[in-house]
């Protein structure tokens, strides 16, 4: 953890903002592919998306809800910028020798319905995660594990409900939708439980840093 020794809380806030925003953009790119986990199909975005909630926990715990919210909103607008850039790029005419236009569009393109689902789920889930983290801290500052896991469970649960219902309602049976919601929320929550020791170490290290 020597990397923390030369940083202030203000400087680390900028680093965490970069990690959060980059992870969000990456997750939305790889979410176009699904994988099977114990016979349940999940978007590959779950591989990195829990990192967003871990950073969210750190931001809310150390810097407070207002600064965490600012990063969440910044991540939203930067992802919107990325989508606009993808769209413009796909509309530009490609030279004859460029043979990967279709593959490029498949990877970076998205339907309006899925974009609405992704953006809505991200905003609601992330804001609830941060708000609940701060709210639980006001009740008891000592139960960090409970705050991290509870905030992730409800934030990820809301994220899964919003994304899957908006993105896939009417395209598959309700039983399959409910299974996807539960599986996605549990997968991400278990992921954070596994990496909680790292989250805890980082939070306490950040709290020890000088303010400026």
C-alpha cells in the first residue's frame, strides 16, 4: 500500500474518479456478450461492474454522498459521450479496404431500449448504493462490512430489476426475467463479499491520508 503514502485524499479522489468512469465505460462495452453461469445467462458486464460499486462504497464512506454523487453523474455523462462517439463513428463512411465495419457496429452499437435500460439502472443503482452507505454510517460507524454488503445488495438489486425489466420485458417469460434479476444481483453481491477484505484495507488506508 505504499502507493497511498504519497497521495492526499484530494489526489486519490481524482484517481478513484478515473477508475470509476473507466470501469463504467468498459462494462457497457463488454455487456453486449453474455456467458452461462450455473445454467443462468448473465451479461459479461458483471465481470467488472462490481468494481464500480466497490469504488462507490469507498467514495461514499470516505468522501460522503455529495462527492460520490458527483462521480456517479460524471460517469453517466462520460458514458453518454462514449455512446455518442460510437454512434457518430459508425455513421461515418468507411474506406473500401476497411472490412470490419459490421463487427465494429456489433460490438459498439446498442439499441435505444438497451441504452435506456443501462443508463436508468446505472443511475438509480449507483445513487441508492451511495445513499444507503452514508445513511447506514449515520446509524453505526463501526459496521463497515454490513454497510458495504447491504448497500451493494440493494443497489445491485435495483440495478438488476431496472435493467432487465426495461431491456428484456416482453422478450422472454417472466420466470426467466426473475431468475436473471436474482442471479445478477447475487453474483455481484457475492463478488463484493469476496473482495471485501481489499475494500476494507483501501478504505482505512484512504482515511489515514492527509486532506490536502
